[in-house]
C-alpha cells in the first residue's frame, strides 16, 4: 500500500477545483487548456485556466484527471497553488513544490506530480500560442512510471 | 489498527479459520519439539505431521506420500519447474501462458536467459488459451508444460485435463499452479493427468508461511531446498509443524464446506456482478462468463483508474484489489488483462472482488450500494468521460 | 501426548517464547491481510513487518534494508550460496568445511556435480579449521567461502573475522551460517567481514517456518525464490506476517536476555559437563574447551551407543540428541565427529546437551543424577567394555 499523507488523502477524497472552465465571452478574460498523458498509459490530466489578459493573472484553475490517488491529489493541489499567480509565477511551480504542498508523495509516485507541472506548462504555452519542445525528462529522474514513459512520446498529442 | 472490514480480497489472502488457529496453538505453545528427534517429545510430532499430510492428500484426492510441504505457493511453483527440468535433462523447451502468476512467469523468464526456449501461450478476450496453439507448440523437446488451474485476477479456468491429455502424448511433465483452484474447484489427482500441483495455505484459510506441492508417485523429483532428509528428501529444513497442522486442518475444513460454500459464493458473486453491471454504465466483466471460479469477479469500469476506486472503497472499509499492479509496487497495468487484449479504456480501471465462505449478503449489498456513487464521482473528475 | 520434559535439545529447536506467541496472535487472528494490498486492512501490515525487520537488524547490528525474511535456515543457506555464485559468474571454486550443516554441505555436493570445484576444509580433533589450509585454498577463482559460525553438534566456534579478512583479500564472497550463533554470541555486522549471514527463527524461540538472511548492502543478490516483488525483490512469496512478527519479537528478546542468559547457560552447562566427566569413567568432551557456544556440550561415552542412551534419558523425560544421525533417518555416525577424527569407541556414543534460557538448575541436577546409572547399565550390556 502506498504511504499517502493525510493531505493527499484529503484532496483525493474531496478534490478542489475539479471540472472544466467553459470558454467565455467575458471581455479581458481568456480560457486555455493543457493536456498531458493519455488514457492508454493510465495517467492523464487536463488543466483549464482562466486568465485575466491585462495582468496575466490566473483567475481560476480547474482540472480533470484520469489517474491514481496521487494524480488526483496533485492536480487538486496544483490548481490551489496557482490561483492568483501570474503565468510567469505559475511557470516556476515545480513538481517538487506540488509534492511538498501534499506533505510528500511516495517515491514511486513522484511522476504523478510531474504530470501536473507539465499540464500547466502546456496550458500556458497554448495560451501564448508557443509550440512546446519536448524536453528530455524530469529532474526527479530515477523512478519514472513506465506508463509515463509511453506518454513521454505521445505527450503533446491531444487525447 | 483496522481490525474489521468487508473483506473481498480473498484471492490475495484469506482469514485464518479460528478452528485452524485452535488446532495450531498446542503446537506453537507446548509441542515445540523437532519431529526428527529421537525423544518422544519431538518424535511424537511426526504422527501429527502425518495426519496433516493425510488431510491435505484427501483434499486433492492424492496419496499421503505424494504431498510435500513447502513454505508458500511461490516455493511450490519454483520447485516444481526446477524439478521437471532436472527430470528431463535432455529437453530444453517449456510451455506456459502469458497470464501465469509471477511465481511461474518470472522463473520461466530466468530460464530463457539460461538457454531454455519458452513458449508463452496467448489468451483470447475471455482469458482462454487455444488448444490448437498448445498442440502446435508441443514437441519432443518439451520438458514441461506449466499452466495455472485458475487465474488469480480473473478467475478464468483452463481446461486442465484436456491440456494434460495432449501433454502426455509428448512425454512432457505437466505442472499445474492450483493456488487459486484448491478449495474452489473439485480436484482428484487419482484420475488426473497432472504430474505436479502447487497449493498455498493462506489462500484456503490456513496461515501464511505454509504450502504444499503434490508430486505424482513415480515422477522423478529433486528438491529445490537442499539439506536434511525432511519430507523424505524432497524439501529440506526443519518442518514448520504448527503451519503443517494448520494446513491439514484447513484442508479438512475446505472439504467439509466445499459444496455449500462454493454454491453460496457463486450466488453472492453473481448478485454482485449482475447488479453492478445493471446499475453502472460502461462497465463489463473481464474473463469468461462461465469458465470461472465461483468466488471471483473482475469488472472493468471505463474512464477511471483502479487505484482511485480502491481508495474510495477503502474509506467504506471495503477491501478489493485492482487489476492494475500499481498495487504491488510496479506501476504497469496487469499483465493478465493486457494479454487478454482489453481496451485501454478499461485496462486501468479494473477491480477484482474475491469472496470466501465468510462473505455475507449484507457485505455484498454494501458494495452494491456504494459502487455506483464512487464510479460516478471519479468519472466526474475524468477528462475522458465527456469525450 | 507428552507435554513436559527436561528439554536439553535446544540446538535442534527451541520452545517458542510465550511473549512471541502473544505478539503473533493478533496477526494470526485479526490482521490476516496481505501487506502488499492497496487497502488499509492489508497495507497496515507493511508497518508491522518493518518494525520486525528493525528488531532483527538490531540483533545482528545490521541495517533494516539488509534483512531478507526467509522460511528457514536451510532456505537462507541455499539462497546465499546460489546468489554468491551468480554474483561471481566467472569464478568456479567454493570453500567450505567438512563439518557444515547439510543445508550447506549438500548444496556444495550438488554444485560439484554441476562442475564447481569445492574445497572441504578439514578440522582437527577439537573441531577447528586450520587458517593455513584456508589460505592455501583461496585463489582468484574462489567465488564463495561458506562456513558456519558455530557448529550445531559440538558448539565449536570458527574464528569468523580472521577467516573473513583472508577471504576479502581474494575478492570472494563470505557467507556465514550463523543459525547456531545468533542469540548465543554477540554479532555486529557493521564491523564484520561477513557478506551474507543465515539465521533461523526456531533456534531462538521464534516459531518454525521463519528465518532471515542478512545481505550486506552492495552485495549483488539474486533471489532463490522467484516471483512477486516481496522483500524488495529478494524473496518472492506472500510474506509470512505472523512468523515475521514472531521473529522480530524473538530477536528483541534475545537481545534483552543476552548477557544474563548466556552467563547462566554457561554456568549450568559447565556444571553439567564437569560433573558428568567427574562421575562417569571413560568419557570426554567432543570439541574445543573454550572456543565453544556457552549452551552446548557434546560428550562421548565410550563403548556404548548413543541411541540407547537417548532412549534411557527419554524414559526420564530428558530430551537430548545424539551425535549419531541415526536420529535423522540416516544410519551413519555424525559427519562432524568423524571429521574430527574421533575414535570409533566414542563416535557412536556421543550425546549433545544443548541448553537455553529456560533451563533450570533442577533440570541439570536431574540429568547429573541419572546419567551415571544409564551409562553403567548400558556398559554392562556391552561386549567392548571388558576388552
Ligand atoms: C548450523 C545449522 N545450519 C542450518 C540449519 C538449518 O536450519 P532450518 O532447520 O531452520 O532449516 C540448522 C538447524 O537445523 C543448523 O543447526
Ligand atoms: C495463481 C497463484 N500462484 C502462485 C501464488 C503465490 O503464492 P504465495 O504468495 O503463497 O507464494 C499466488 C498468490 O499470490 C497465486 O494466486
Ligand atoms: S498516475 Fe499515479 S501511478 Fe500512474
Ligand atoms: S544398530 Fe540400529 S541403526 Fe545402527
């Protein structure tokens, strides 16, 4: 059994910010989404951001996750962490910070938090219309889930 | 610590029957001698061990002398495979299937790296092998066919005697991993084609740390664990007397309860399965509808992930297990479900419920009442459902 | 059945400590889950197993991660020897001794038949090996030196660290069968030259069916039992949780009682030995006077036969064992005593008394009071005495 912290379990059982942000016609506001993973590898995350165009501020963040406990809790944590930040500030959020927010993740489950950080990047790049270069993998290194390994190749493919 | 739960994970391990514990206790407390000793205090245990051997033999329809006590199912599988290869030193080919337990599969993989040729039979969508593929694979070079009686994840049963008849034509040895079949299916070694059969105590309400290997009389057997003369030279190491006594008692109880327990489990399992299929959209049974253990159902819930389902069940005190091996420290989805060619949509969201003779109707109703909500909640989080 | 006796056969097996049984019972009765499970009911056991691992590590002066739970001493010995050979695939030579337990000796014999070269070091009259012979045998081709810490029949202790220092010079692996040493001698793996060390639960007041193998961090280890991921891939098979908990508790108790128990046992053993030597003619201690376990004495009584002595002792409810392996189904006299070059006159009439922390003064006095009569009686039947 994975040794999950109380914080992980709390956000898993009662996730915050789940769901979609519908595209809007509100003036000065734009909605962007970012996807990582795919159903074939067993982990996937779609992140929705609502951004105030003038200030680059994240007004709202929501997620949809197909994945394990850590994936759901990480997504929930990420959306909590980035609300109110500017996009540049949000880009600095690392998967380690997500894990720290959760009080830690089991070593073998660290990749589940990487997913959150990657989805965020994808959403921001989408928002800015920048094509993303696949970067050669995560800093946390040693234990990458094999399903995530597959998703590395397919990672920029929209599910 | 959590003491009570709705335990529907009996293919993983089972509760030790209180009668089994009672039978063992004197051998833990008072009769601690060594059965190989000259003195009465130790030597008297040889008789108790022999009674237990009879009880186990009775469950399998075997003779006492064909039973070798081991420490677990894994040891039995390892020992049987090694022994078969030593019995056929001139043959270098093994046949097994893609859906075996790691205790067989990983031994075969290691043997491949040592120069053996291994055929891994495929299975169809319902988890069944193709007898034609088996026949086409058998040659005069086949030392061993090792297949499971029933699959631990799906409960799917292989047609063991039909397989065995073909194996015998080629003079190969036939080992059957019956860890999940013992106590759940009627077995009779006297009329069987099986040469060696593995069982494990903790799957039939005996304690962990004890198992048995059936070795047909006349089959050349060389031990995996080498040392003293215990078990008539077929398994060295001081006998685990309390464990053996426990296994004997558990075997007796399995035989006693067999008819009534399997009938009850099947009825409860069917009620669980049919109700879940009827009340939850987008789910299906993994495995064969009838060629299946009476206590097992493995259901794939599309668009959601197994571990997440399990943790929600856990909150309700319901113990089940996931087809996905995220459970066991490896993060790959189940090799069994992959071999069955399950679509990705269900591969990651499959849950096994496995019942036992202690399972009650109320427990099943509780699962039936919470599952739809759990699935709905998780699907509401999933990005796929709406696609 | 015979429930009580004067139990002086503790090198064969020991009484399970009541505290050990108490510690185990909840894991037999209530906490029957599988530690690898996702649900709390099973998963919570991983923590209990980890506490037990710490307790065993503490007894050996090892780190938790260096402890692998096994089913018995025999499994540990078999696993260590196989692993060492796999770690040194290019080396084909093994060094052991003539007085090892069959769990080592018979594995070595089998390996000889598979093309390995094995050196069986000889021992002198006092059961000691010659370090010069060891040095002369070591070569760059030596994969493994496997020696026992203390002999089960005589209690003779080998100078393990002096041996280990030499082994290291040749880059060979050093496995020590410490089944008889654990709990009787102070051990500290942190400052040791030992790479792998075997222990067995039922020799230290834990139940039968559980043991442990110490594997030094960094030693390449491949499992003997292959299958699931248990024990971090070093021993497959569902964990014997109650057994592991029992072994942990027993290890804790061994550490707790160590000083006082070994002192007491030595005193009682010396009293027994010296009195028998003083009151019975024509007998002598087999083994080294000081390089010996504190709990063991092996005494050769000339002109009479061990089994006969044991049966007379049995009548008084005294449990001991014979150097002669008539005890274990084979009819040959002890390979240990033969290797020591004992004269035929004592070879067949040797008795081992092995004490434990439960042994009382009254029990020892009882043995002292009956032995002279037994020996005298049997000698009166013997054709040799008068020669
Ligand atoms: C020195 C020694 N090694 C190994 C063993 C084997 O241990 P077990 O009987 O637990 O397999 C024993 C005890 O029988 C022993 O005394
Ligand atoms: C089909 C099958 N074979 C072998 C085993 C291994 O048994 P054990 O865990 O007792 O070693 C198991 C259980 O885990 C099993 O389900
Ligand atoms: S999403 Fe966590 S293990 Fe794959
Ligand atoms: S005289 Fe009986 S065994 Fe040797």
